[in-house]
C-alpha cells in the first residue's frame, strides 16, 4: 500500500495518518510496528496513534529528543524482528 493524496486524508506527522491506515486494513494499532528513521514524524506520530516503533539510527532524522522506543542500526532492527 502506497499512500498518496488520492487514498489518504492526512499525512505524517499527523497521528491520524497511521490510524487511517490501520482502519483501512482492519488492524489493531497495538499489534503494529512502525520502522522508520524520523524520530518525530515516524516514531512520535505512530506512538500517538498507539503503534510502537523501532527507530533506525543509520540515517537518523531527529529535530529534538530521541523517543523512548527500541532503536539501533539496520542490523539491530533485523535482530529485534527475529526476537519478536
């Protein structure tokens, strides 16, 4: 699923963006995982929608504090997923 202006009413960093995707696919946000590199637009916005996240720090975009979530390299993410 690729979001664009024809199928979405909001965009990141609005938490409603994530809620809308979950609703479209009948997903429980608590059972979803956002993997991204932007501390605010990916992690904080997803968390506000009830989605946990993993922050990729190899290409980090952060305009403030680092969020309280699992984070690391791409390799760390692979291990994180394997441990789920």
